């Protein structure tokens, strides 16, 4: 048979290369496996090994197999997913393609033959093993018969000496209780009875021994020493016993001076033995030397007592504690006679606001008739007749009749009659009769009769009778009766405006250029000095408002050589064109050196303009 597989001995060295002699079609047909953990594990090329030559493999660093016998397998597994070469009608048939197909078929046949031979060998071995197993089974059957006989005897002995059951092991009845030498001899029942009696005796003896040890400890001649330092200075023998009358720092086991151990020599410390004792000059401790080494300072704790119990301990009735007494902290909202620690009190106080500058986070539902100086982040559903100096971030459904000096962030459905010096960002559905010095960002559906010195960005549906000195960017649907509005910019809609006083408008200076830019968002009146640089190319109208009628005036200062091109106008960066229709059908003429006023109007976002001019002004 052809060779298609090699077994190699691992060396544990990365430098070792493992060669093979059988040919193959492509490198992917070569399979490398390593015997690991009682199984063959397939390795990956590049990740675990490389091909230094066409007929050898070498493992990479970190993936080298251990030393072993036949623990590396290299074999060929030719790809059978498709032919090496495929022929089509009318195509040329090359001998190399035929050879590749026959070689592939040959390699697959060789591998199948080897696999079949291996299978036959394995089956022969299995038959041999099965025959041996039959022989072994026959012998085991004979042994089992003998064992059954022995088991029957053992079962009878178990029933007589150990226990019996009548419900498949749920309950057992002990036997062998020594009630009859023939039918119920000494067995497990008798042993259990004796053991239980021995345990009772041992427990009684342990209690007696403990009492005796305590009694002996109280009368043994302890050597009295003043403190820990005096104890350390001694060179005691094994089982010497001592009384230390000042136990200050006695529980410090980390300083390496005293090693506390159990009676069996296991390391421990006083904090573990007596965790609730505060060792000081008022406590005496009894200790016994452990071991024969006099210099290791190992001691076994015996007992302790107070030097003066009458002053050391508090009475049970109405005790007065000194220092910092410690108790367990009750769970939140506990309502019993349990002691309340300071930690519990602080936890409960967290649910309440302080009297000075309280901050409310929940909903305040009652009326507040006094001053409210803290912040309220929840809803305030009652009336507030006092002053509010904190921030109101929740909704207020009642009336605010006092002054509010903080920010009013929530919605107010009642009236605000006091002064607000902070910002009003929520909606107000009632009347605002006080002064607002901050910004009004929310909508006001009631009347605004106070002065607003900040900006108003919300909608005003009520009447405005106070002064608004900031910018109004929302819609005003009520009457506006003001005498001091200095800046009203980007207004949505003004309805039923009544102005009692001077109307003023700022103007914007246009930068001179051959194509000057008119930014319509800046206002309605512009000036242009065209005495030296003039719009000879055209104009650019930017930010023309949509869906409204918009007009503006341009005052043009002309010079001796000024020329103006009105036939090339770009609106909102669109392509320039002749967009202006002039009154009288002619471009306005002007006298050099004289001012020229141009009035332009559009109602279609600047697609077309209607223009007229005012020229030749003379004093008469």
C-alpha cells in the first residue's frame, strides 16, 4: 500500500523539523495533528506550524509539542469537493489536466485503501478484544455466583447485626442490641447505645472540667505584673500563669511583642477572642505561657475582669455612658423602642427640608403664607402669598402674590402679582402684574402689566401694559401699550398694536462694493456711501423673509462718477436677474452728489420687487 501517513516523536524543541515522504496536490491537503489530553488535535498552518520545505513541517514558537513517542501525526487528506480540472464541450483536453484528475483519484484511492486497512485492523483487534471479553465475562459470571452466595450470607449477618428496613430504606430498625445471644447478639444497636451513653458521659465530664478549670484559675497563684511591657520583660517557663493589671495596648498583636495562641497552639488575637472588650488600665487579664521556648512570648488567654466593677460598668437602670457609645443603626422608618443612633437620625432628616433655605424636591400641595426662601424642584399646587427667593423648577398651580427673586422654570397656571427678578422659562396662564427683570421664555396667556427688562421669547396672548426693554421674539396677540420698547426684533406677529409714544428704528450701514449686500434680517432702513465705490455690477439681497410683505429703504449717497446697476439683483444667494419693477417704468435718475432714497417692496420672498425713489431734495 502507498504511504499516506507518518507518526513522529515530539522532541520539545522548536528547531526540529518533521519530514514526510508522500506526495500531495496542494499544501491544504496536508493535515498535522498533535496528541494532547488523550485526543488528536488538528493544528492550523501559520498559527501552529509552517512548511520550511515542500516535504517538511516545523512548529512555531509557543506551539511546540511536548516530547513523546508517536505524538505527532502528519497525513494526507486529498480534497474531494471537486475535480482538479473540469472539461467543457468544445474545450481543449490537456494531458496535464488529465494527469491532475487521475492523480487526485489515485491519492483519494490510496487514502481510502489505507483507511480501510486501518479499519480492518481495528475491527480485528476489536474482535479479539471481544473474544477475550467473553471469556472474562464467563469468569466474572462464575465469580458473581460465588459473590451472590457470599452476599446472601452477608445479608443475613447484616439483618442480624446492623439494621433492617421494610420500606426500601426510608426507615431502619437497628439490630444487634444484645437482647439474646443467639437471635440478637451484640451488634450495631448495642454499639450505638453504648456510644450515646459515652457521649452523655463525655459532655458531663467536659462541663465539670470547665467548671474545675475556672475554679482552679481563680485560685492558682498567678504572678502579678503591672503591664504588657513587664510581661514581655519576663522569661517564663511553660504553663506559668500571670495577671496583667494594666492591659493598655494588650490587644495590639501587630507590634510583634506578644503572640496569642489557643491552647492547641493555633495563632489568634484578643480582638477575635474578646471583640467587645476595650483593654485599658481598668481591666486585668490572666494569661498562661505556651510552649517551652521562653523568648517567643506566646500566651494562652485565660480570663479577664474589671479592677473596679462599680466604676467600670454602668448600671442597668438609667445608665449614663461616657465617651462615644456605639449601637446598631435601625433600618429607615423604624417605629419601635429601639435606640436611634445619629446615623439613623441623619437618614430620617434626609426626608425633611431645613428651616433655613430649604430645598423641596417633592410636591408642595398646601398654601404657603410665609416667605419661601429655598428651592422647590417639585410641583407647588397651593397659593404662595409670601416672598420666594429660591428657584421654582416645578409647576405652580396657585397664585404667586409675593416677590420671586429666583428663576421660575415650571409652568404657572395662577396669577403672578409679585415681582420676578429671575428668569421665567415656564408658561404662565394667569396675569403677570409684577415686574420681571429676567427673561420671559415661556408663553404668557394672561395680561402682562409689569415691566420686563429681559427678553420675551414666548408668545403673549394677553395685553402688555408695562415696559418691555428686551427683545420680543414670540407672537403678541394682545394689545401692546408701551412707551419704552427699545428693541423688538424678529417678532412673529403683532396684533392690535397701540403705541403711545415715539417709534424709533435703527439703521444699518451697507459696506460699499460693486455688488453691495443688503442683509434684510438687520432691519428696514439702510444707508450706502456710493461716492467712490458704487454698485456698478449689481446688488445682493440676503435673508429676505418668506410669506410676508417686506419693504426697506436705502439712502444712497452719490458722487460725481456714481453709476448704479439695478438690473442685476441676487436674492438669498440665487442667480442674479432683473427683478425690480419701477414706478413709471423707468430706472430712477439722480443728481450726482445728491442723496437718493430707494423704496423697495416684495410679497413673494424677493422673487419680484416694486420700486420707487425720492430724489432732488431742495430747501424751500
